[in-house]
């Protein structure tokens, strides 16, 4: 029986008694049930080949190769490299471009539903990811604010809204990863509800109020940004925050509909530097193929 225990922070769990290298679909379904309830899962000391990691991620949804195609693993487009390694002047993966609060791939439609990482190289000093519980943050809002925001639609595009603004201290220091000229031509606005109902559980979340949310439909820009910053600051209170670090072999997943996250800055390193880091990351959208639609909030809400 797959088990779990709470992480030390405000939410998220460490899942136990499952070996991902051999887990059956039945065991992975138990893992998914825990994941959708707790939003963040960590599985320690797994031993996964590239092929098995790739296979596991497909149990969480539909793989979506990342927009930053120059930072994907060569020959394996579904895997985005997260790394501080520079070799012969070439950047191996996303480095400081994730060191601000954001939701992965909220700048596309369909948006990301789950992000998964697998730790291949641990930096000597560690490099945790902080995450915020946006279900809990929504639930804690006054009813008047819930009524004000429940039907609003946000405008998203690639980047960090608060970079260098100085007006949002917690999120102004790092820009999103730089794009190539070809990638810049593909940036466009997409629209997502500010309050998102989770397709599996039906819980309401403050969706992606940091990072890629640049405005609110039919609102003046200054008022929209002020409200989004107010909601971001609300989400980033200690009572909603957890943190995970990774040893070699650790697998983690976070639900991107109900969390914000932020990487820790780490100095650049050569490939043999003791502080070099490599995480493999896969993004998926849609629902797990191990769930039947009628088992989900989405299925229940559309049933005749
Ligand atoms: Fe991210």
C-alpha cells in the first residue's frame, strides 16, 4: 500500500512504499490520488532510467515539449534541462530563469497541468524549490474578495510581470529565461480564469497570480496589476509555503493549477563543479489517462 507523510512546510507530502522503477498502474493510480489531494509529492531515492522517467510522466497527462526548445535535452524533446552548468560557453538548461514566483507554462493554452522533475546531479549546497498553496490561499480570502474575483479572466504571456518594477519586492529580481529570436516571434497573449476550478477535485485556486499574468480583461492595467500583486502577496505568506530539496534520485511533482513556485538562485558552474546541478523536467497538460472522466469534478459537473 502506497503511504505518505507530510512535508515540514504548509502542504505537500513525501510518498513512501512505492518503487517507480517497477510500479504498476494500480500503484501509480494510488500515487495520483495522493498527488491530487496534496498538490505536491516527493519520492526519495528512486532509480529511474531516462525511458522509465519518460514513461512515468505520461501517467500524469499529455507531454508537452517546452517552448524553450534550445534548452531541451538533445534527442529527447519532452525533457527540459534545469541546470546551472555552462560548458564551452553553452548553457545546458534553465538557470536563473525560474528564480521568481510563477506557474509553469501558464503563458500557453492549454496550460500546464503538472510539472515533474527527477534529480540527476545534486549541488553540494542544495537548491530547494519553494511552493505556495493557492487552494489554501483562495479558501482564506474574505467572501467579499471571492465575489469580486470569481469571474475575472487574466491575460498571460511569457515573462515575469514584476521584473525590476520594484513595486513587488518578492518577485522583481529575476527575469524569465531569455528567448531566442524565433521564440520571441511566437509570444502571444492567452487567457485563463483568475479563479480556476481544479479539473480533478473541483477545488478553487488563485491561478497564476505571479509571473506571467500581466492584466485582467476589461480592467485598466494599473488596477489589474495592483490586484494581482495583492493576491500574489496573499499567496506568499508563510502559512501557505512549503519547500522541497532534491538528492540524487529524488522525483517530485507539483500540480500547476493550484501552486506557485520559485527556484533558488545558484551560481553558474562547470560540469565537474561540486555545486553543479541537473534536474530533468517534464511538463504535461490535460488529465491523467489513469482517471476516467466521470471520476473527476469535470466529469461530474458536465454529466447529464
Ligand atoms: Fe517553474
